[in-house]
């Protein structure tokens, strides 16, 4: 779960909207995920727990998940770490 305090730190502005649109061109994320990712970046968060498989497309973050599709994709790309 992402803290609401983290998410409220990103205001909708021309700058944040342009940043989200730029990221949208290179990463398979929807609008909500883009905004959440901006908040995570601003807060310096690099590790997340989620069942949303979209986050495995984001470079520079470590995703902890039980999502079988995300796990299969990570395994096929040699990026799966098992703890």
C-alpha cells in the first residue's frame, strides 16, 4: 500500500502532466500508475509491494508481488529474485 502522504505530494500541473505523458510513451502504465510513480519518485521510494503487474515495466524500482503474470515475465527475462 502506498501512503496517502506520499501521493498527496504530487500536484497536477503542466510540469507533472508533461512528465507523465513523456513516461507514458516509454512505459506500459495507465494514468493512475503514472501519477503514483511520480509520487514515489519524489519521495525517493525504489521498492514497492503491489499486485499490479504494470510496475514490472518500470526501470529502477524493485517490485515485490504475488502476481503470477508478473512473476512469469520476470522469470523469462532473468530478473526474478526469490527470497
